[in-house]
C-alpha cells in the first residue's frame, strides 16, 4: 500500500467528539482525611478524542474530510502520575445525552466517496436518522463504515460495521444485510469467519486504538477496494497506536512506515 490514496477521496465523517484532557502530576503522600493519594498537578494537555480522533487520523492519510459533530463537547479528564505514566483516575463531564441531534440531509452526501460514522451512543446520532442515512447510501451505493456502541444496530442497513468483542456480545439486533468486523484486541480481528492476527506489541495505552483502526480501514479500502488488505493495514496501525501514550494521531512518518 502506498502512503495515501492515488486520487484524493472525499469522506464524510459523522459522530460525537470529546476533549481528552490529561492532567500530569505526582502522588507523594496520602490524604489525612481518607486513605487516598493526594494528586499534585504539574501540567495539563488537551487532545481531541472520539470522532475527533477519527477525523485527525483520516487527515493523516491525506483524505479530504467533511466533519459533522455535535457542538456539545464531552470532557474526559485523566489524572496521570507522570513518574510512571500511571493512570490514576478518569472524570467525565458533559456525558449526558445531547440536546442537539444530527439531522440527515442528502445534500451532505453530495460528491462523497465514503461515509464514516463514529457513534459513541451519547444521543447525537438517533436510530431514526442513522436508518435514513443508511438506506439512502444503500440506494446510492455509497459505502458506509460504522463504529457504533448502540445495542440495536438494525439502523445500519447495508453498512460495514466495526465493533469490538464486548459490543458484539451485547448487540441485541443487527441489520438484515451488513458486513461485520469484530476487533479482538491483541488477537487482531474477525471478518467473515476468518481471524486476522495482529503483531504482538507491548501495550502502553489502548485509548483511541479503535479510532485509528477505523480511519486506517477507511483509507486502505478507498485505495484498494479490498477489505482483506484494508483489515490487515488497520490491524498494523491500531497495534502501533497502542504503543503510544494517550489518544494518538498517526504522523506522516508513521504512515510511511506502516504502509511498507
């Protein structure tokens, strides 16, 4: 695979985003009030997560991406002892169901080669609107790649679904026609009854690995039109991302090396 698609592809990405906020510090003593560590903050860093991380990684592959996301941003605050890169606590804010909802508009799909849905099931993407979009894309023969945490996935008729092992176990309803990719962590992933193993690496942080997989899968499929090649490439990219700390965006150098 080359470092980017041969012709510039137009992608529409839809989904909820968040701010991944990392608070770095140290814990040198216990609180006198309770047997809990006292966190002394030294610095903070903010990265874009969820669908925002998919967007950044799609752009890393030099794709032209239009991005529809909610104005309401979830915040995930992670407290890290920087001496050991130990994750001590995560505090989520603004995670209640969103007042703003995505409304399907066929005009948004004009001249799009592929649609990517990054659905964290926070209320932005309703079952009804996803169903309208999926049926329209099926009629127009526009491929739709979906990563969703919905238990009822029947709204994604005709789509390519990428879910993890736990999400597959808890899925209550599936579409009539669909393709399913199940990611299995260190074991790789499964597609059409075949297991695609991944390189064994030292896992540093799994945060955002699914977003990297989705972006790499989309990019490779756009170039090769071969799902098997796309899955192999997505496996390599996701495996590489877990060797890095925090929400990771592939660099141009990463992409060049992984495409070899």
